[in-house]
């Protein structure tokens, strides 16, 4: 490919919110910075304008369809685009569009990369066959060691075809020193709380497996014991059409007498500012997180974090007994255990200012050392370079 500007095509259903979506934007930016051309096929969303802003090209595309006939048509359209746009490599980040992208890439004779972003439920053979496309890349990017083990166990993918690349956190964006007082006040106003109110924050879309019910139950235990005080528990995230689930959470909050103590403000645009006013962040997932970016973002902000000890969080959060006391950056608790979650929340709320500052400093250092955005960008471009014989990674 000497002398040719590499063209990388990424495909993802939507560009609204989430780790896979943000990674798509960040890698498009990295490709452009390294001198390549970045195309992104998606149905769009709130992150879509960032593609063009970084010099990439957003192409509106019916990437969310799961209709088999539409998937075949999409494969035909993607192949024509590969040929007309001189695409050198296709990178798929979700299952349905990955099937179309795989067919197109194979027919066009260009490399195909996948990123295995989720743990993916596999209760039936049909579901396993559907999910298997994410292990069919010439190189499969796993976003954690937990995910790598899943890929090897489920599909027998040779380890040499799997590359572990942790989700990257932007240490400039997620920096306590970079969040102005005005931004802190704005998020406090958005949440309807007084500046200085202690906040426990769970940033996660409203879906049952994210564990909001466990957080509500833990908050109730703390309230009954008189340990919640004036703390407000913020369950921040979109319902994404799950209005019945949102209504059920609101009902549980009312029944528990926690109105005003536990709130559901919807999506928060300024997560760094929200974390900057949070006393504690929570990842309460009751099913395994393939990575769980909230844990690293919170740590980068110097915010203590409690996460469930399933999936990848044990890789991202240093907790006793896995590390010695004084080296921890947060807590790990069993999934769905409201009592132990409440105990960890209570411990975090009791930290002195000095202890909390020391824990936060360790947490930020860990996030920037092991989970940096620069590392994710460079290592992803190295995957492209390995398949294309280019030198993108050296120019980022």
C-alpha cells in the first residue's frame, strides 16, 4: 500500500451512547490523525456530528436492521462502497451489521476486523450462531481478558487471532482539574440538587441487567440504618424505549419512601462533570460487563467506584483482597447482593477527606496507566497495520 492513503470503514448500528459507539468515534479520529481516511456507516445518533468534526466521513446507513433479506442487501451495498471508495479494511462493532460487513469484505477481498464489545447472551444454538460472526474477524479485538476467554471458549478462536485492547479513557476529558465550577453547578442544577450535596452516581442506560433495582434496595437499607443522610443516589441513563422498566423503578422508589433520595434524571451529557461532583460511582451490573467503561472513567476522575465482581471489572478496579489494603482503588461486590453493596456504599461514605483523596489519586494513576485512550488508539491502529502493512500507529 505504499503511497496510498489507507481507508478504514467502521460499521455500527447507531452512534447514540455507549462504549462501542464512543470507541467508533475515537478510532475514526485516530485514523484521520494518522493520515488515513475514516468512513463510518451507521443510522446516526448524538455522537454522529463528532465523526465529521474530526475529519471523518459519516455515511447514513441502515446498519441496525436484523432482517435477513436486508442484511444481504446491505452486504451488496457495502461491497459496492468498498470498491467505489477504495476501502482497504472493514471493522465491524456489532453483530447484525457484522454479517453484512463480513460477506462484503470477503467478496471484495479486503481484511475484516471485529471488536467483541459485549458478553452476548447465548441461550440457544441459533443465538450462538448469530453471535459467532464477532469471532470471524481476521483479527478479533477483545476489550478485556474476560472477553478474550469467552471468545476462545465459545468459538475455539486461535489466540493468535485475538488481540486484547482495553477500552480507553481520555485522561484530558476525564480530569478533575479540567472541570470548571460552572460545569459543576450546571450538572447540579440539572439534577435538581444543591451544590455540595453528596452524590452516589450510577451512569448506565435503564435496563434490568445494569442492576438499578439492586442500587435502590441498597439505598433503602442505608436509609433505614440512618446512614444515607442527605446523600442523593442518581440513576442516570436513557430508558431507550424501556418505559415500563423506568416506571417500575419509579414505583419501587415511591414504595420505598426514597423520593428525592433516589432520582432518575435521564441521560447526562456531561459525565465528567457529574463524576466530579459524585462522592461515589457504582457499576451494579447483574450480568457480566465485557469491559464497563464507567469504572475507568470514574477512576480517571479520582472518584471511588464500587463494581460487581463479574466480567471485566475485576480487571479494572483494584480491590481488597486482590490487592493489599492501601493499594485499592475501589470495591468489588457480588452481583445482585444489596446488603454487601450497601455495606460498601456505607464504607465509601465514611471515608475521611484525606483517605478519599488518596484513594482517588491511586485510582486516577491506575486508569491513566492501564486504560488510556492513547493506548487504545495506538493498539487498534497496530491491528490495521498488521493486516495492511501500513504505518498508521507510528504516526498517531
